[in-house]
C-alpha cells in the first residue's frame, strides 16, 4: 500500500501539488490511498465494508479529500491527520444521518463523485468551479439542489441507470423539454407515454431525470460525458 512505500517527504510534495490545484494528482493520490480509506473505515466501524452504496465509505472519501486540502505539515503527519479526520467525520455522520452536510459545492476541487456518485455514482468526472456554479443555478430554477438530489435519487444502480437513460432520451424530445421549462415541473405523463414507461418508474426518479435533462439541454459537458459513458453498454429505455 502506498503509505508503506512513500516517506512523509514524498507525501508532502504530492499534497503540496494537490493544494496548488493539480486535480489529476489529487485524484491519483485518492485512488492510491483507497485501501487506507477502506481499512480505516472498517477498523473504526469494526465491520466489513462494502465498496458500493456504503454511506460511511463515502463520508471517509470526502474526509480524506478534505484532509488533503486542510493538511498543515507543522501540525503532524498527513496519515495521522487523515485518519483522525475520517473518524471524526464518520462520528458526525452517525450523529446526524446526513451526509450532504459534509459536501462543499464551492470547492472546485471536489469531484462529481462526492456530489452525485451517491446517488449518481459518477466515478471519474470533474466539474470546474464555474460549471458547478452554473449547474447549481440551473437546478435552483427547477426547485432542485444537490442536497435534494442526494435525498431523492434512487439507491440501486440499475434504477439510477434507467433514470439516466430516461433523462437523456427525454432531453432529445422537444415537447418534453418545452413542457419542463415552461412549467418547471417534469411532464411525467408525457414521458411515460413517449417511452412506454410506467408513471411509477418516473416518479421515483423524477429529481434525477430532471437534472439529467437540464444537463443535456444546457450542455454541462462534464456530466453529459459521464452519462454517455455510463449508458454506452446499457440502454434500459427503448423508444
């Protein structure tokens, strides 16, 4: 594991690079330390950690990223600092039950996984700060925000993928888009009729579907590129 082979000096150089805004270095560093994040989380919870759909692990990943941003070499070693922050954030989450409070949408170095992977599972895309702000502004017009999307979006991968597919295909239908933007409400019946999908399926994912339509219509490329890649091998909605 990387923390056994890198000395603190090497780690400090990497962290300094991350703090200077190198997003590629940050993502690589987080990926290399995933075993540490998982181990720390599992040890603290005293149980096996599932790698998918695990709230505590998501909190731990957010905490590790926060540790990169906030670490000060004059206050100890990074590993000790990251471990302490992970434990503290998990404790805070267990007290509140609300993971959205740990997510800062003003930080341009937050990856989409932190905002949307749970529930969206957007693993690799990165939004630049101006796109984050623009997308959030667009969501607000429709009564949505990142917190509401986290709460309302489906938890199961297949259900989320279906919702992504519905949203993408709906964005290509002028009648649906016009109705959505005119009323600021998802035209559920029109979508159900257009794609021969039950209203129940649409209702349980309406916030996610709406957000996907907005992403395509307003051309938020970081999001739409990820959705395209996700749906490349799967198509749950037939026209």
